[in-house]
């Protein structure tokens, strides 16, 4: 009978170890797949939108924008000649 209990405990421990290993492998697989999907998303999103972020307007190279108001003239006021 003690041999039977020893075999039973060995099987129980083996089942517990296999369960722990399979869940750990599953979590690792899920983590790697999520990291891969995020990497693929960032790669394609960055490639698609990187041109719009890198191109600066060429009109104002120093970053200074000067607001000049136009002088009023008879054309702007809508006066009849």
C-alpha cells in the first residue's frame, strides 16, 4: 500500500508540474504575441506617418512667424469709384 501512495503522489506532483509549465508557456506565448503585435503596429504606423512629422514647412525656417496686417484700400472697403 505505501508503494501505491508513493506512485499516486508522484503522479499528482507530475500533473501539477505539467500544469504549471503549460500555463507559464501560455503566458509567455501571449506576452510575446502581444509584444510582436505592438511592434508591428508601431512599425507600420511609424512608417505611414513619419513623413508628415518630419517634413517642416519651408516658408519659416527659423520658426518665427510675422503677422503683417494689410493696409486698408478702396478695393478692400468695397467703395464705388
